[in-house]
């Protein structure tokens, strides 16, 4: 059997989510905490996040003996002792051996937080500061990305993805007080895709360009938005 962990973390504390030789990654940090409670198998995660990107509901699995951990709530408490304050496990579930935390996911959603207040160094790791903008016009621009497209112009150079075709189900911004929240949901995202979609959307908004060129999405800038305001929101599976 496998244990599935649903957890959140502060991305500013890590070099990214993927395991690294220097051990300053989300997976390395979680692995060390699990070792303290007698779980030594390799952690496998659903999604990779870059340096500075946060997660509200990341999913990872490790293999374990059948029914070895009966009290999931108690196990959660024990592991969190070693994770706080950088990371917090919300829930632990038992899943079958054939469950693939990455490829069984049918969709992923992200949120990007923009703060329109005065700059604060205490919040700068968790949101992107910029003046207010025309949110309706931005929503019009974001609709260009919805649907199945080849996002080869919206991926970081050197990406190992076999295909750059992705289907975006939802892309929309809304305002709450002095915050603008931009949400994306897709069957998957390329490395830096969301941040590149955002940087190009705001360039279009500011310059009045057309982001779509014939049957492909043209990118006007290769500089992605800051990672600080980006949050992995949720991983979607068929069975739960």
C-alpha cells in the first residue's frame, strides 16, 4: 500500500519541490521528517514547483507496509512536529499500490495573488505588488489560453516535457478588496507556463497587442512573472 500526503508549504524556504543533491527542496525536507517516524521509502510528488512557488494542497506518496500506520491522525501530528513551520500535512490517506500520484491526476489548479496595497517586505514573499489594472480586460486576454493549445512559447528553456500541448480548462481573475486573484486550471502545466502566460497577458494589457497569432500563441516576452505570488492550489483525481 501507499500513504498519500496532502500538504502545504512555504515555497520561499526551498529551492523548489524536486529532490536536490544539496537537500534544500520540499521533497528532501519531507523525506527527513518521514525518517523520524520510521518511513524511509522515496517520496514521489504529483507536481513540481519552482523556487519561491508555494503550495496549498500538494500531493505526495510513499510506499508502506499494509496497515502499518492505523492512526492516520496521530501519524500526521508526529510528522508535523518535524515539518513546522515551513510545511504542514493536512491529511494522510491510504491508497492502492497501483495509484500513481502524478499520472492519475486529471487536473491541477493554481492561484496567483497580486497585492495593490503599499509594498510590504513582510508580505513580498507571498504576493506580487503592482498597481490596480482593468480586470475585465485582463479576463478577456486570459480567455485566449483556454482550450487545447501548443504552449511551446510558454515553457522555460531546457524543459524535459515530451509534449508542449496542454488543455487549459479555466483562466480568470477576480478582485477581493486590495487583492487580485488569478486562477488557472488545466490537465497539466509546463515549467514556468503560468508565470509566462501572466507576463505576456500584462504586456498585452499594457501595450494593446494581440496575444494570438493565427493558430499559435505568440509570446512577446520570455521573462516570467515573479514566483512569489504563485500557489499550487489543488490536484484533482477521479476517486477523491
